[in-house]
C-alpha cells in the first residue's frame, strides 16, 4: 500500500465509524440525568442493562442481563482501550 491508499482507507474508516455511531439508540432524558448522577450503567425502558454514552447521549449497542455484567463490559472496554 502506498501513502494515498492508506489515507483513503483511514478516511473510509472515519466515515464508517461516524455513520455507525449516528444510528445508535438515543437515551431518554430521565435516564440520561440518572446516568449523570449515578453512573453510566443504567436500565433502559425495557429493564435491560445498558451503558450510556453521556457525551453523545446514546446507548452502547450491547445489552446485558445484569448490572454486574454491564460493569464488566465497561471495565473490559477501558482495559482494551489503553
């Protein structure tokens, strides 16, 4: 791959990630307020445990069966990020 190919691939990845994040489920205001107060692991309207992205005001795509499972998912995300 030459430099132009690498730039083109990077631009495609950026655009793909942006469109992916735009399709995420919006967090209702009351759940967002609770996430700001009590933490990002919250139950959605259906009682399913989810992780709230407070900055973008959307749920992560993952669904968890318990609060502990969601917290493990969150820890795993940050562990792999660094």
